[in-house]
C-alpha cells in the first residue's frame, strides 16, 4: 500500500461529528438482529449453497434433482439444504416419497439477485 492509499483509509484529524453519530446511533440495530444477519450471510458464504439457491431460484427441485444437477451426493446436498433451511432461505414440501425444495420467499430471490447484480456490475462496470 502506498502512503497516499494509507491516508485515504484513515483520518488525519480526530474531529468527531456528534450530529451524525447521534443520527446513526438512533437507527442502529440491536445486537441480536446483527447476529441473525451474520448467520444469514454465513449461509450465503458457501459455493455449493449459492449454486443450490441459484437452481431453486429457477425452479423447485427435489434432492435427487439438485444432486444430479450439481454432480454431488444426495447426502452432501441434504447437509447444505439443512443449513439453508435453518436460516429460512429454503422451504420444503413432501409429496409422496419425494421432498421438493424451493426458495422460502421472494426476499431470498431478491437478495440473491442483488448479489449477482453487484458482482456483474463490478465485472462490467454496468
């Protein structure tokens, strides 16, 4: 890192802007809410889980379908689905001998889409 980059990252003065601190402090979320958000983002932090979420954003699928699509064992897929279910990112419905998974709600689809848009924008500048 050059000297110029270091100066950009830190203030050269120690002035505190209490009006801004107070305004932001009034909007600050509680620690429990941040902890829940951390767990949500942890669920998104795995390549396999992201691939599953993408697949489920296109269609509901059973474990067999997801396993075949991703070229992984049903056991490995089931493990990842448990993580996604525990954070309410996916839901399931049992139909006879098969269990079908889908995204829990449209919030999940929007979070996934926003992350994709951010990555695409970063890559292309558009």
